């Protein structure tokens, strides 16, 4: 789990670094949405909206990481607040047993946050390349791969 959280931190730093590095090179109009075929279908003026994607990425991944951390704390201190299929049995477990029971959920949240971070990094990088006309589309296969990795976790 710690490795996934470290990946999230590295990925978030990467997203913000790339957003700041791309910003001066962007034209006046930038793509902000892509069709299923990867072609831009909504554009906006360059401005603060360029930083919405990194902001959403940071907020979403931090939420998933925090939920994973709080589930562990709740399982240890207040197990009755954790939603489990057989709550009565879960509450009777030792603190170590409860931590083992919630471990897969915590790992899944950490893995998902790392994968989503790098999905957002790919989208940001592709959006910038489409904006400067280095390419005309955002490829679909990496997004399908990233989503598959989320569900493989």
C-alpha cells in the first residue's frame, strides 16, 4: 500500500509539473473534452481551466487515499462504523483481524488512486499535444488499459 501511495505522490507531482511546463506553450484555444474516438469535441480559451484536470486528479486521488487510511483507523478504533457484510463478526475480531479484513479494500483504493493519477497524467499530456497540433487525437487504448488496471486491482 505504501508503494501505491508513493506512486500517487510522484504522479501528482508529475501532473502539476507538466501542467505548469505546458501552460506557456499552449495556444489561445485548448481542448477540454474528447469524443470516444479521441478527437477533441469541446474547446475553451486558455486560462485557469487548464488546471482543472490536475486539480480534479489531486482531489480524487487524495480522497481515495484518505478513505483508505480512515477505513484502517476506523477498523482499529471504531469497528462498528465500518460497513462490512457480517458486521457482528467483524466487530468481534481482534484489532489485527479487523485490519486484515479491511486490507484488500485499502490496497484497492491505493492501487486505484495510483492508476487514476497516471490516467490523468496521460490525458493532460495528450491534451497539450493536441492543443499544439503535435497530434490530432488522444489515443483510446491507453485509457482502456488504465481503466483495466483499476479494475484488475
